[in-house]
C-alpha cells in the first residue's frame, strides 16, 4: 500500500488533553508509518520501550516491532502477564525495574498497546519516569480508545483498594488501527456507548442530539458511524478534561461514582450497566432537587434504551447503597457531592440532602429487587 492510499483510510485528529494535545489516527492501517511519526516526539531515535497487555495479539505485536524498527528505534519489549487487575503500583513497580534495566531515559519513547487498564499504567509511568517521558498508545478496543486517551484509570495501592493514584499524563500520539481493534464486540463496546452518553450530556445539546441520531446505526454496528462517534466522544472528553475550570473537569465523573459504589456491593455486573444506573440515578436526583428539567431525564433514559443498555436486577438494602456511595466519595474528598446533570452541557458537583437521597435510592432498590422476579 502506498502512503497516499493509507492516508485515505485514516482520520487524523488533534485531541486536546491536559498539558497539550494528542495526535490521534484512527482507521484501517492507522499504524502505517508509525515508527517514523514517533521521531517527532524524540528527535533522533534511540530506544523505544514497547509494553503490551495480555490482549495484544501476536500479529499486532509483530507489526509494532516492525514499525519501530523502521523508525530507527532499538526496541526493549515487555508484556504484562497479569490477566486480572493490573492497575496497581506493584505492576507499575515491575515495569519501572524493566525501564531501569533497559536504560530508558527521558530522550526515549514509551509505546503502550492494550486495553484501558494498560493506559492507566502508561499515564503513571510516563509521568513519573525521568520526570516525564513521551509516550504513544495503541488501543485494542473502542473503550480503550475513549478512556485510554482522555481519562485513563487511576492506580490502586493494592488490588482491593480504591483507585486514587492518578496523574495528568496523556499520550502524545495514539494509533487506533481498526485491523487490530475490537471495535464493536462484547461488553467493552457497550461500556464505550455508555461513555458516549455520559460525555454527550456533559458536552451540550448538539452532542447529545448527534449521538441520538446515530443510535440505530451504532446498534447495527455500522463501522463508519462507530468511528465518527469515537472521534466525537474522544474530542469532547479530552476538551472537558483539559478545561481550566475544575467544575467543568469534574463533569467527566458523571455516572462513575455510582459505578464505584456498586463495585463495592456486587461482583460480575457489566460496567455498562453500572455506569448507566449512575446516569439514571443522578438525573433523577437533579430533577428531585428541581435543578433539572424532566425532559433531560426522559431523553437520557430513551437514549440508553435505544443503545440496548438495560437495568440491573439486584437485591440491596438502601442503607448499604448509601454507605457505599458515601464511602466512595469520602475516599477522595471530605465533602459528599455528586455530579448531577443540571442541564445538557452543565454537569456539576452538587450537595444532595439526606432525605432526598434516601427517598430516591429506596425507590431504586425497590424497583431493582422487583426486576429479579422477571428474570
């Protein structure tokens, strides 16, 4: 394939991220010429540390080796063998030993390939190693592209602790090659769709409308529609994350505090369902406070339904759910505030009175216990 033919199949988009921008390429053969492009990050190429997750195929690994060699880099390679939770400082420590043994310096480049958890390690390592090293990210799924480029997960002190160790490092380059990505299969695609809903509510009415118009084609797995929505969501999420306003940046947590609370109570529930429940609960709390219009709540419900995002059937006591929710909040701050959608494009951390919280979460617990009967 010629360079001109490859470029015709690839979208190139600059993504605003904290501290700068990420040069993202997405499409078939997005990895074409990657090694030479990475020279822009380091000047004269010397070493590249290639770190791959367990989900990275042998074919993708070989293509990355070929690209880096073509760019003139000497390659030091590591593979993360832990298949469970890898976003811990223990795994980061092992990778630090690898970087030290290979003599990686601030003038070299890090290349990470894998899922969103790998992106969490990438952000931490690139920020801390030699006071900062440039890195590129190659996602293996739609969710990895959205979360990994804009809001990589924080690390945990231990495998069971709350993820609190985060940095603002983001990839300078990202290569989303559809030949090596799980674009629309499995739970990760559903989670990517819920991320798109959360982000659209944080953005504005136009973004929400565009997503609603694409819902049918997204469910039909139309490749071009999925790619267009990925670009839209990543651009928006990056712009929110890079905002100089703390209130705006906090909007990117919309739906995810409730997800973390459910994580403390249940095992095995898909992420998409947990985040979606957070979106529904937060919208109802905003309406209950008389801060949001009911049309927003109903529109969000309808969009989640059109994207095939169902509800959780579970049996939990309201005091257990409130305790879990407050525990998640108090792990990060001394105030109990929740990100509520006061309007499309205006998600803000808001205090919720205990009486209102009790009323709405009691209704939630009752409804979702009834869903067990219909399973």
